[in-house]
C-alpha cells in the first residue's frame, strides 16, 4: 500500500527532559507527510475542569480530508478521541498521536482501552482498514519512560464489493481492565492510532479511549497523621484507665 499521508496529532510538547507534568507544555498539532510535509497547529482549549479539548478541527487536501472531533485529554488520567477520515485517491496511511500529562500514578494501577467505529464503502468496490504498526490500530503507553500499557486494540477489517455507500461496523474492540505496568510513578498518558485506508472515497469514523487508574492507597496528609496519632494515644490512655 502506497503511503500518501502520515499524520501525527501531538497532544503534548515536552519541554527539556523534565519528567513531571508541571514541566509539560500543552500543545496539539497535525503533521501531514504527503509530499508537502505540512505542520498544522490544531486549535485547542482548556475547559473549566482542566481538560484539554478539541471540539472540531477539519483539514483537507486533494488526496484526503480529516476531522478531529470531541477529543479530550484529562490529566486524571483519561484520553478519549474521535476522528473521521475520507481517503479520496489511492490507498493512504494515517497516524495519530494523543498525549497528555497526568497526575502521578503509582505502579499499583489498572489500565483499559477501547476502539469502535464505522467504515463506508463509497464506490462499492470494497473497503478495508489495516493496522500499520503491529497487529492493532491503537497502542497505549504511560511514561516516562514510555512503557506499553498492554491494552492494544483494533484489528484489521476488510470486506469485498457491495452496494455503493454501504456502511460497515468496525469493532467494538475492548481490552481490560487489567493490572497495568509498574513501577511508576507515571506522569504521562499516550495513545497512538495508526492505520491504512483503502482509498477511492472510502471513509473511516473512529472513536477510542485509554485510561489508567491508580489503585494505591492514599498517603495521609500530615494533619491527618497527627489526628490519627492523637486518636490512638487517646484510645491507649482510655484502656489503661479502665484496667486501673
């Protein structure tokens, strides 16, 4: 399959080699490698809950069009993304990357991921979607250093000729919740989406999800420790008085 496009949607631009979320600058962009090597900045905003969002970004060339919609990156940490791609000409390849800083997550964590969507066969000559990195469309990582989460999802799909404009379900593919990687603490969450589309006007509309949950017990605040210590001391004193 001839590669006409390589798109990277960069969720976060790392500054220097710092590992903490506070040293990460939120930044979203699209890089198209179709002979033009365009770098396009994607408008984003931070909502009232501190989530980085893209509501609707559209980009088009003579070979393809793409729409990034209803995408959010939550430092809690969760990534949820939505894309629509129309491949006008010859079969093309696409790569998206979503990354966000997160609150620190310990090695005692649980991870999960999913992908679902639909494929439209525009001319009726068949439609296919093929992973271009490994055997899955979405690969999820935590960092730093970047470490696989073990919940890759989205296998290849292909169907032969049919009625022009036919819509075919893709997925749903789900993995987890399972025990995640250690040892942490992790301060970055990333989802890579890589696939080839069959071209000739075919359309792929996909949504995906990746999450990591910290299962470590919370560390008591110093004031809480003082209250706890005082309570234990009081309980011990009360038992001694009862014995006397």
